[in-house]
C-alpha cells in the first residue's frame, strides 16, 4: 500500500511538472511512467537479481512443446489435447463401463479447478507477473465488473447447453445421465431375460437348442432403440460444441501468457481423457461399432480446432490483451478492455461449470456398500488433490 501511494504521488508530481494531464494517458503509458520512478527502478534491479537464471524443469518442457507465437502454440496445444486421447480409444474395450472412470474424473476435476483458481482468475483480475520488473494493478471503474460478467456468461453458456441437451433427450439428463440411463436399460433387459428363463424351463431348453443366429438377430433390436440412439447423436453434438469452447480456452490463455496457456493445456488434457472414453462408451451403447465410434470422436475433435481458430481471430482482430493506446474511453464501455480480453473470463466460467456442476454430482453418487463407498470416496479425494496439486506446483515453479 505504501509503495503504491508513493509511486502514485511520484508519478503525478512528474506529470504535473511536465504539464501532462493524467487523464490523457492510457493505462500502458501510465505503467511506463511508473517504471521510470527511482524507487521502482531499484525494485526492478532487486527482482532481476533474485530471479533464478536457470529455467525450471517445467519451463524447459513447456518451451519445447510450445516454441512459437501465441497462435502457433494454441494450434499445437489443440493437437495435443485432441490427438492422444482419441488414439487411446483404440486400447479401450467396447464394453467399457463409464462408472469405472470415477477416479480419473476426480483427477480431472482437481486439474480444472486448480487451473481456474490458481491461474485463470489471478491472471484475469491481477495480470501475469513479469520476471524483469514489478507490476502494478490499475483499478479502473467497471473493469472488474465486466470481467466478472464474462465469467458469468461463460458459466451460464454451459448451463444453457446442458439444459438444451436435457430437453432434447426428454428430460433424461445430460452427458452423465445418458450414460447411467443406458446402463440401466441394459441391466433391466438382462434381468428380465434371466427371469423368463428361470420361470419357464421349456423356453430355456429351446433357447439352448436353437442356433446362435437367433441371438445375433435379437442384438440389433436393442441397439436401434430410438431413445438411446438419439442420446448418442445428441451427445456428439454436445461434444462438438464443448470442444469449440476448449479451443477458445486454449487460444485465449496463450494470448494471456505462455505459462497460462501451458497450464490450461495440461488441465484440458486431464479432462479430455475421461471425457473421450465416456463418450466412446456411450456411442458403443448407442449402436456404433468400435471403428465408427472412434471416427465420430475424431470428427468432434474438429470442433476444438474451429474454436482455436475463432479465438485466434478474436485476439488478432479484436485485441490481443494489450491495453489500448488512445485512452481508456476507446475500450469496451469506457474501460481499457478489448473483446480479446473477455475470452479468458469466459473460459474461467466454463471451467467452473464443468469442474463443479457438470462433474461433481457424478462423484456424489453412492451405493449401498458403505465400506466400498468410503474407500472410493477417499480415493476420489486423493485424485482431486493430486490434480489440483499438479496445477499448484506448476504455478509455484
């Protein structure tokens, strides 16, 4: 507080001596004037002297993975989060149970919330710290309100998407509910057939005596169930839209800073693995063959590249996060914000929704075996802690 007041008083005294009106300066120009303050210059020298000269291990990895401009790095990150999770589907058995992914989902929740709370929100409201000089936070009227509005818009955009999917599926629920519904239908059908076989011995004997062609013809009848089939196609549409928002998140984060971009890529990658495997299982239950289900997932991955290209276009033509030079009034609603600056708050809002409302209810589901549920809960909490801990470690380092 004392440093801020001293620097502010020093700045205005310098401007007054030079007959410069502070209202005529942009935020970036005020920042430059502050950096010329003698006290701030001494702080900059101290910061440069105490900053480690050798890059950290994570910084070296990120520099290899993302060696280009923000646009190039965003496209590379999209390839990283789209390619490997889809190729992993080749190793998945067709009868995989999405409920077995609870630990991986918990790990993804920790990564998403860790990235949001440790990286995105501090970057949105305070900016990224520079290793070369001290940074100042300029409090502008209504700027924080617009940033908060961007977070809310991102959050409720996903609320609208989820609600639309629930209405389209006849109230059966969104992504997670579709999975559980399909399992319930399969379990009910198998239980019913077993009951019929036990109650009628003759029918059971006839089934054993008949050739397997009858069994083969009965299987497709279950696969072409209209409600289950509709759920599979609607899930593909939702997955495509979700991937667009992932692309927007990657582009906006890399334009904010390389560190934010790299950590956001890690968080999205953690989330994509259980997400893709769960969607793959739903498509198999909807009647897709393994090859067609993998092909459909590759098609939805195009949405991530589309979102990345849209985000790059917004950043390049709508402002890339730098402050405008013509004064505060030339930004959004009289602030220094540009349209490009609003993508990162939108991303934070979508991550908050996916990490809380969309996923945590799945982790809250319990069974009747209390001992097994306690063990699973402890494992899930440990997975959340590991996911968030990785994000905290990257931010700290």
